[in-house]
C-alpha cells in the first residue's frame, strides 16, 4: 500500500508541476526568448530517473545495511542475551501492529541501533554490541521501541518519497538553468555546448545542497515521532533514560555510514550555525525535553 502511495504521490506531483508550468506559460516565455526546450518531456525524464534511483536504494536498503555494518542475524538465539533481544523485538512488533522484523547485532563499541527495509512488514532492526553491553535492559527495550517506531511510522518509504520528489526537481531545474545559460549567454544554437554541461553540474550541486535542508528537516522531525512511539511502547521514563545515556556517550563520533545513520538512534553531537540545518537527528537535549513536555 505504501509503495502504491509512493508512486501515486510522485505521479500527482508530476501532474501538478506540469499543469503549473503550463499555466505560468513557461514554454511560451522560453520560446519567445529563443530557448528551445520541451519542459514536459524533461520533467518526465527527470521524474523517471529521480524516483527510480530512490526506489532502488529503498529496495536494497536491508542488503546494503547488512553488508556495511556486518550485521549478524539472529535466527536461532545462541545465548540468553540474544534470546531476550529476539523476544523483545517480537513483543514490540506485535504491539506496534507490524510484521516481525529480522533481528541482528553488529560489532561496534558505540551504543547505537538502526532500522531499515522497504516494507513495514519486512524490516531489519539491529543493535550494536556496545549498546547491549552497557545499557540496562529497559533502556535497550526503549531503543528497540524507537526503531520499531520508525518501521511502524513508515519512515523509510516516506523519506524515499521525499527524496524522489527532490531528486526530480533538482535534475529538472539544473537542466533548465543549464540549457538557458547555454542558449542565452553562450549562444549555442543547436545541441548543447560546454556551457550547458558546466552550468548544469554547478546548478545541480547547489540545488542538491539546498534541497538536502528539506530532507534533513524531515529526518529530524521523524526522530521526535519515533521517540514518542518508543515512549508509548516501552515507557516514557525508559525512553528518556536511554536518550540520556546516549547523550553521555555522544562525544564519540558515529561510525555508521550516512545512509544508515539517518535511521539510527543517536545523533552526531551539537552543531552550530548553518550546520544545524544539515543534521539528520535533533540534539538529544531537545528530544529529551520533548518527551518530558509530553509527559506533563
């Protein structure tokens, strides 16, 4: 259902964008200035490539995460710790109304965990050896509940939807800018000259950086939602205690790849100024404060 929603949403965005360009008379304006570019065809082209890239990354997310982090799946628990972990994930998944995720452990001294997967009923939840060895069990449960919250909220597919739309418009506008500069400034009459390729590359880089601010904002917002889900499933005090424990350890930089870190539990420490706009996670102090305020 969420995949169908993803496709339907992107088609709707494409349709609305097409109508908007027509109503604003972009084709007529460009033709009047000697800029020969079929905006509708370009928009469809960019949507196909922008959305398909996001979908591919979503479908292989579990496979990539397992390889990148060296996740060892728990199929037959080997000890009491693995047995407890497996059963807790099973209980939380039932409470959240989702299918049983794959459960795994990865080697890392850092306290961390992540969830990924293309489907809320076909996900992966993995925790680090460091988290298992240092956290109290009620805190580990809260971390697991946070990750189950990500899965239940459909954060993976929603982030992919947003990324697909953004990819489409970054590709589209960078090529419109490149084509316009090539025709108007470099006076290329047919085909594309070097001005087009250089301008397109620069425009795509700049637009991608600006667009990532939107993606990062959503990423931070969904962390608050996952914390709230974790508090509901495991208890507010346990969720607050787990975040406080993570805060005490946040001096260590995360060793997760960026694509996986976005679905982890910990943040990368405080950032100042404009760097705050590019954080995947809100500061832990803000997350703890939000949970305390919700409890009041």
